[in-house]
């Protein structure tokens, strides 16, 4: 019980800091209804593969796998366009919030595509909107959101988004405008 209490307190402390930075839980707004989003609504669409172990006992992708796919798509985008080494850079992009709405089932061995879009670019945080699509279908299968807060590797305190990452995100937003 003591362990659980510590975790709740630390998450509460994290959320106080996140709120102080101006991040709201419902920071995402899109004029298109969620179920009508297409690949064209996203800044980047990347193909991902599923594995046999991704299916759960119900025959579809386990919900935790969606988060792995989202995390992989975001970090691949950052690494490809900045050349940064996430393991050695002085800043860390930690996940302060994530969520997912599931619309249709997807399963192994279907090839999938993940769309990534910058929904909000703050001083030390980036909110992403993510769409998961079966490669052979037009409709969105799941819609996720993800908030990265950049912190110092040493102090664990919020820091500004690294310039190279901010540049990639600003150019994505600019291309959309």
C-alpha cells in the first residue's frame, strides 16, 4: 500500500508541474470529426509492422501495442529529421500524458500506418495527435494523443524544447498553415 501511495503522490506532483506549464488535458482541437480524420490530416505518416505477439487473446492488437507504435512513430520522426541521439542528449522527452480512442480493430499480420501531427507546441512540451490506420483501409482505426515534456537529464526539471526538435515541429506546423 505504501508503494501505491508514493506513486500517487509523485504523479500528483507531476500533474501540478504540467498544469503550471499551461498544458491542459483536453488540449487537442480539430475541426474535422475524429472518425473522419484521414492520413492527410497528419504531418507525417509512417508504415509500421505488427508482430505475432502483438495480438491478444481476443485476436486483435492489444491496447498497449498502440502506445508502442505511437512512441516509435514520434521518436523515429524526431531522430530521422534531427539526427539527435536520444540516449546521450542532455534533455529527455518524457511522456506526461497519453490516451487513445479505439474505433475499429486491427490485427497481426496487417501492415499499419501511424499518422503524427503536432497539435500544440509549447515552451517545454509538445502535444501530438496520432492516427492509426490499417494500410488497406481508409478509415481511422484509433486516435491517440501524447504529451512530451522536455526535462534536464541532470536536474529532472522542465527545460525548453531542444532547438533542433523545435525546428522540425515548427516546419511541420508551417507546412500545414
